[in-house]
């Protein structure tokens, strides 16, 4: 009888698990169901461009039905509320599911670090609808500024100078001059702040590339405040550790991520809210539960620092999990997860970027970096056969 495989999450980890498992398992061998809170697979590495208004939603939200519909994968759009690994059961807002093998690929959540007022008063950039909300809000505030001249409406504060925050201010720096022109507002009236608690933005990059990012974005109107943490937010103010207060009606928080609480509290083994895994990506406490993506914490063999929560790792974890699911059902040898790092690329608007690529960390900047980032997105879309899903 066909085994029931249940995949929780339709992001990078979940989608690649489904595609890979289906390559190895026929419909007679396994029923595959994927549960996702959206009907689309979202390319979250490009959300900043949707928030800035340089691309359309269709470019970052691909219908799961288009990607999986011909692969005998049952797609359920629903919110997962509880996982009961000891009962082999998953509860959603609208139902309950049982399984023979479970894959948890539910990603991460925004970490507000308990900073007062932040969760209630800031936007985040975790989904296409978040990106749409940011774009619409910014446009609305610019209209309000035009009407009232209230400087808080012309001030955007992005909290966090990691890749999410920097790529987002890069889009604003590129797009807002055009938006302002169309509304009859002087772009020089607009303030775009990126506030970073650490001594520098983008600590994953070498100093020379960090300097390049700062000077490129400062020239285009971004102000970086580094070495100063956000300590509180209200509807129209951001307080900083140095006592400064910025009046702003647009606060966007990109200050970090944490494990998904539904996963962290479900009873499988975890470490600070992220599921711990074996080298074959099974839960260290439940062999019938596999993990892919940010909701798991994966350490290099013998290493003390876990791998970073990135899309490229989630994608590769999904492929390992897909293969190992087939082995668990049909027999054979499971694969150990051995990630390949192709590099890190960050965009600084449409025509500029920085990156380190390849085993020897070759540095890239400018147009080559932004073209390489574009190419890596296309490579991913072609890998999931998503290019055709974009066209419709
Ligand atoms: P992050 O954790 O990498 O960066 C968050 C930043 O916010 C940190 O630099 C931190 O010091 C800062 N911060 C924390 N508290 C603060 C406070 N109170 N005030 C001001 N600043 C504060 O988060 P991210 O940028 O969302 O990235 C998450 C993961 O996704 C990372 O592994 C990243 O590399 C990856 N990512 C990759 C890409 C890409 O490859 N282009 C794009 C986006 C994210």
C-alpha cells in the first residue's frame, strides 16, 4: 500500500523535497501531500524588489499547482497549528492529517528580541503580501507627506543591516526618486535610514565589499546608523540606544529570525527553538520526521556554529530529504547532508551589488554582482521548472 508522505511548508525546503521524492517514488509507492499557508511558492530572496516596486508579484509568487500539479502531489492551502509527532498527526486550521513519514519545512519567524513596541509598529518582509503591504504603505505615506508636509511621512527606518535590510534600502534608493517625481515630491526631502546594532552592516562580507555597499547606497540617499541598536518603537517614533529618537511613520524590521514556534514546541528534539537533526536530516528524536530549511539547526561535522538559515541550504536540504524519504520507504542507503556553498550575493538596487562566490570566495561588485544574482535566481527557477510558471 502507498505510504503517506506529509510535507509541511511549500518554501524552498518543502518544494524541493516534494520534487525530489516524486523523482524516486511512484504514485503507487507514496501519496505526497504538501500543506502551505499560501497557494504559491514564494521566492523570498526577491521580496525586496516587490516591496520597492521594481517587479510584479507574479515574479515572486509561483502557483504551487503549476509547479506540482502534474506530479501527483496533493496541495493543501491551510495553516498548520499543531504537530503531534507521537500520534503521527498534524492539525491545521481546517483539518487533521496523519502520515507515515513527515517532513517539516516551515521556515523561520521574525525575531523581535522583546524590543518594546516593535512587533506592533513595524512591517516585516517575509512574504509577498508583506512586500505588497510595505510598498502600498510607503506610497500612502508619500501622498500624506505631499498633503501635510509632515516629515515623519517622508522618513523610512529599516531596522537591521543584514542582507534583508540592505537589499531593501537598495530598492528604495533606486525606486523612490521615480515615485517621488511622479507625485511631485522632491526626493531630497525623503530620509531613508538603515539602523544596525553591530559595528558594521553585512558582517558576512569582507571589509572592502562592506565599504563599497555603504558608499554606493549613501550616494543614493541612504543614511546608515551603525553600532546603535533600536530599543523601542511606537507608531511614529524609533528610539535608539544612544538616546536619539527618529520620527518615522514607516518602520520596517529586518533584525533577525528565530525558529518556527509550532516546530520548536511540538515535542521533537530542539535547540533554542530549531529542530536538531541527524546527518541524514531526520529529527534526532523521531526517525519518521525529516527536516528541511530554517526550522532545523544543522551543524557542520565537528563544528560548533550552525550553518546560516539561507535559501540555498534549504533547497539542498530538501533534495537530501526527498532522496532519504525514498530510501526510508523502499530501502537502500540514506545520503548524508553535505551542503555546497556557491557563495553569497546581495543586491544594492537594480544595477549594483556585491558578492563572494565559489570555493575561493572570489569578490564581485557592481553590475557583475547584480547580474550574477539575477542568474542565480534564473538558475533556481529553471531547476524547479518555474520559468514557465512565471509566464502566466
Ligand atoms: P540577519 O540576522 O542576517 O541580520 C539582522 C541584522 O540586524 C544583524 O546585523 C543584527 O546585528 C541587526 N540587529 C539585531 N538587533 C538589532 C537592533 N535592536 N537594532 C538594530 N539592528 C539590529 O537577518 P536577515 O538579513 O533577515 O538574514 C537572515 C538570513 O537570510 C541570513 O542568513 C542571511 O544571510 C540570509 N539572507 C540572504 C540573502 C541573500 O543571499 N541575498 C538575502 C536575505 C537574507
